[in-house]
C-alpha cells in the first residue's frame, strides 16, 4: 500500500524510508513539509531568530579538503590572520549592537600557539563582556584537552560539521590520510559532548556522488548523536579545488538548495527544539535563501562581522554573498530579512539551544 504524504509527515518517529520520501517530496508536498516545520518551531521554541556575529578570523588551514576554497594547497588566495585587537573590535561591535553571541571560525590548526591564543582570547572576551557574551567556536578537530581548556575559559558551543556520514563519500571528498579521518571527526563530536558543550554538526547537501539515501542517513546520524545545534548548506563548487572537476555531474543549484531546505524542515520536525542555522551558502544560491530557511524551521542567522577588507579572502565556495560589505550594512540587511520572514529578533539574548537546556533539566 502506498502511504499518503501526510501519513508520513505527522508520524511521531521517522524511519529512513520516511525521510527519503520527505526528501523526494514534490512542490505541493514540500510546502506542507515547510508549513509543519514552521508550526513545530513556533510550538517548541517560538518564532524568534537569534543572531551570532560571525568572525572568520583566519583562512590559514592545515587541511586539504577537496571541496573547500581555503584548503591548504590553494595558492590562489591571500592568507590572513586577524590580530587579537581586530577580533576584539569585531566582538565589541557585536555586543554594542545587542547580538548575544559570536562565532569564532577559522581554518583548522592544531598547535600549542593556537590553543593558547584562543584560550587567551576567550578569557579576554568573557572579561570585557562581564561574562555576557555567548561564544561559539568552529575551529575544527582538536584534542580533548584543548576543547576542555577552551570550555573552561568560557566558550559554550562548538560547531563541527561531519560534512557527510557516508564514509566512502567522505573518503572521496577528502585526501586519504590520517589528517582527514572520519572516525576522528566523530570522536571529536563525542569529546565535545562529554565536556559539556552545546554541540552542533551538519553536512553539505548536493555533493558529487551523494545520494538521497546518504542525506537520509545524515539526518539519522544527527538524531542518534542527539545534537543540540545544526548547520547545513548546499555544496557549491569552487573553481580552485579538485572537486571542481565534477561540476557537470552535480544537481542543478536550485535542486541542491531545495534539498537543503527540506532537510532543515525534516531536522526541525525530528529534533523539535534544537538550534538550526540558516547558512550563508543558502543565500549564495537564492537571494532570499536565508528567509526561506527561517520559514522552513531555522532559528539562527550568522551575520558576518569580519572586517570587510578580509572577507574576500574567506571564500569557501564561489559566489559567496556579502563579501563587499561592512558589519553595519550586514546588520541592517539581516534585520529586514528576519522581519520579512515573520520572526522577531532575539536581541541581547544568547539564544542557547533549548534542546540542550531541556536535557540538562532532566539530568539535574
Ligand atoms: N575549520 C572549521 C570551519 C571551516 S569552514 C571546521 O572544520 O569546522 C565551515 C564549513 O564550510 C565547513 O564545515 C563546510 O561544511 C563548509 N564548506 C566548505 N567548502 C564548501 C563548499 N565548497 N560549498 C559549501 N560549503 C562548504
């Protein structure tokens, strides 16, 4: 017997088959999917979108991921590393404009210097904000002790995308060596959880060789890991990377975008009270990409507050939006976007993952 779409949509627990059906939904069905995700969002976490000021503090990276524009072997870009003062100034801008939180993101470097530098920066940021600023880190794979040190200094959230959960695909989009090991990345996510971070992960959607089945498994992986936050975006080819070779075998960009939107809605329905980001990559494909994501269940937006002159150098993919703006322009534009999407803005609040807070209540 063929099930009606709505019979699947309102199930309390999705099987892999259900998720595949939802990902394959046609135009009418997907509107039902988005509508239901929006209802769940309103019911469990309210129609509020929170800001995270995104500081892309350095594009120096020791990794060589085959899809990423800031990979180590790309020599077609200028490398930069913001000074501590530049980072503090950007955070200061975020605070003055009532963003409750910032995200410190950069290439992946594991070194004693880096560990100490970030430790000192977190300590300083906590000091000048009177412990009021929510700090999210997105600095890749690190040792347990490094994660712990940064947490003790005051960082409370960590984003580490698993990128894809199909291990064969993972091997095809990364160099085949110890530095790019799927198991280690999963281990890092486990460490972060154990240390007590609010943990975020996510995947790219529409990678070469990726199937709908893979994306359904990605959703199940995130549910099984019981993550607190999620950031997903369409894969966008970058001309200075090895995966560019497969550009003609990809789904059309609009389809990659639609699949991501469906995955956002599915994650909202499956995990209800987690934080879900409307990623910048969505806007690289659709002018209203982030608004659409908010309407389909996302509740986090990350306005870029990296000083304008450096933005051009943090090009993970082609067509990255807003690289010619300054932070103030970005803020004005975001406020309009969120209001258009029908949400209110959670100013002056850190916007913790309700999912995480609820889990803590159960433990206590
Ligand atoms: N070094 C950090 C964050 C760096 S980049 C870390 O590893 O966690 C942040 C994210 O950008 C990556 O996790 C990846 O999912 C995404 N990204 C990189 N290249 C991309 C591309 N070509 N298209 C879409 N997203 C990409």
